[in-house]
């Protein structure tokens, strides 16, 4: 059985190569580096060696030099199989060391097997034909190859370092909440809300119509009528919890209870009764709503209290904590 | 110092997932009760007497939908960081509004889950504060599944189902 020695520091590559070669019926021995390969080869001579270049302890170039310098091994063909040294100058140097072939990883199994078959057929006689390069010339080229590789590695290292420097910034960006995302979520909510509100039978206008303005009356003018007993004060706030203090004697008439309170408190009043309505908040013009309802019921002299309860209190006019009527 | 086991539990992403679902459920429940009847919710907002008249209806229409969208996103884990931030902000705003009205002494209903709702009070404030703490935990400890992983997971599953359903 033809014996092939393979040298590679990468166990996956080693396993793959071993499987392919065994599949073609070759006997395979594996080594982790050049030195181990050399030792195995001296113990048990193979028919061919396939070696990686970039390996620890002894690299492929050094192995090749030792191999071709060894009287017992130099007739055994050597194939470089590398993924690291891919430059044409690397190939040139590798072949100048006496290697039979220079292959770049990865190769299709069929192509690899074909090269192995060819090299085995050509055999060792070709190896003997190869002239050995001058020692100093070889070392010079070897240095050049290593220097070039070192340069490439430095560039790769610089690139990797630059990439690493970007990582903290990228992580910080990722951990920050994107304004765009927040706007997207809000935007979707707003869009769905508006669409649904249009189709909702209970939908409401987005901007409410403000009730028609009603003539207003100042606190002092209202007080005048109040003193004479001619003016009826109506507290239009929703309920008497809202404001603990009320104008003394005011009728509490919240919008929701307007009809009931109207029947109870106002239905017997004359339509020309002077009425002053108060109760306005930042969120609801309750006074305008109630004044509007009263005007619709036929009352002619309805006014809203300018400045509301606050203006009344500022003037020191009578207030009560509970509604008396 | 916090014991390691408690620290691990508090910062667990599984706890975050549970809290996300929990918060999502509460907000979905809250929004669904308000979405169909915006007028009533507008009244509840107006009762707080903090939002200007022109914005009351707008808030009543939009707010429940923002609650719904954020809570759904929170549960499925899509844009969950933005969603939890929005939920946290809403909780802070709700609590401020409640506290202001508690200070005023206005026993209004909170309008949180139902139209009538329960009256505002310390119970409501604590409830919101607890949900705010949940939000903080989710913000710092949640590791949502990236969408591409979710897609591949769904894709793989659907592929298997399709293969199983294919006539032989």
C-alpha cells in the first residue's frame, strides 16, 4: 500500500486530508509539525509527503529543506498544501526548495487525488533532477518570504485592532434606545388609533369643538347682583369634591346631572332670571357647557364668571365648603 | 452585599421574560377596556385637570393604542427596549398625575382599567411603582431574541411542518 505522510497543525485539516486520502486507498500517517513529520519519516519512510507551511516548531519550508538535504528522504516527493502562503513568490520559493507541487487550500478531493497520483507516478527521479539552490540565496529568499508574511500579519493585526476598537462604541450604540425605534412604536400607535377612531361608532373628534362663547361677567359685577339676591350662581363643576370651596349659596349642577338638577333647582325660576355660571378647568370648560344648556332651555340672562372661583376668592367674597342648595 | 443567588435571580433573563409578559398583559387589558369608548376615557383624563382641553380627546384616542402597541411589542420581543422605555414613562406620568390629584384632595377615579375604575390612592401609586420596578428590571436584564433568530426558528419549524404535510 502506498504510504503518505501528512503534516498540518490544524486537526480539522488533518482529519479532512486523511479521510480523502484513505478514501483513495492510501495508507496515511499524520504529524502535527515539521519536526514530528521528519521524525516519523526517518522511522518509517513514506512514498509521499503532503505538508502545510504555517506550523509551529518547524514550518513547511524548514521541513522541505531538511527533507531534501536528507539522503534517505530526498527522493521522496513533497507537496506543499497551504492556505496561508498564497503569494506567487511564496510558490516560487517553495518550488525552489525542491518541492514537487505547491497547492493552495482548499482543493476538491478529486483534484487533490489526481495531483497525488501524478506526483507518485513521476516519482522520485524528478526529485533528483531538481538542482539545489545556493544556501545563502535560499536563506535570503526564506527571510524575504517570512518578512512578507510578517508584514501581512501586521496589517491584519492592525485591521483586527481597528475592528476591536469599534466594538465598545457599537455595543454602546446597541445598548442605547434608538430614538427611531421609539418614534416607530409611537407612530404605529398613533396611526392605528386614528384609523380605528374613524371606524369606531363611538369615535370622538380628535380636537373637540369649543362650546360657543357666552358673555362673561366680572366677579365684582356678579357680587353686586348676588348681594341684591337677583343673581343665581351655578357651580358647573362635575361634582362638589373637585373644589372643596364653593361660592356660598351656589347651585351645583354638574354636566352629567344637568337634567335632574335643572328639574330640582331651576325649573320654577323665571326665564329672565340672572344666572352666573362658574367652573372652568384646564381640561374642560364646564361653565360654557352648562351656560349653553341653560341658554337652550330659554334662559336669556346667562353669563359665565370671569376668572371663576379664584377671582371670587381673591376679592374676598363669601365661599362655603359645601353647596347649600 | 446581595447574595449571589438572589442577584442571579433578580438579573435573570427568564425573570425579565416573565415580567415582560406580565406587564404586557396588564397594559393590553388596560388598553382594551378603553379603546372602544374614547369619550368616557376622555372624561377620565379631563377629571385629572392636568391636560389642556384641546389635547384631552387626542390623548383619549391615542394613549390606549400606544399602550396596546407597546405591550404587544413587549411580549413578542420586537423593539422591546423602546417599548419598555415608553411603558416606564407612561407609568411615571400616571403616578405624577395621581399624586397631584391626591394632593388636591380630588377623589376621582383613576380610569386605568375600566371606564368607572377605582379611586386614586396610595394603592394605585404603589401598583404603578411596582410596575415601574418591573420595567427597570426588564430594561437592564432582558435579552430579547434577535429577529433573525426568531425567523430562522419559525422557518425551521414551518419547514418541518410543511415536510410532514407534503403528500408522500
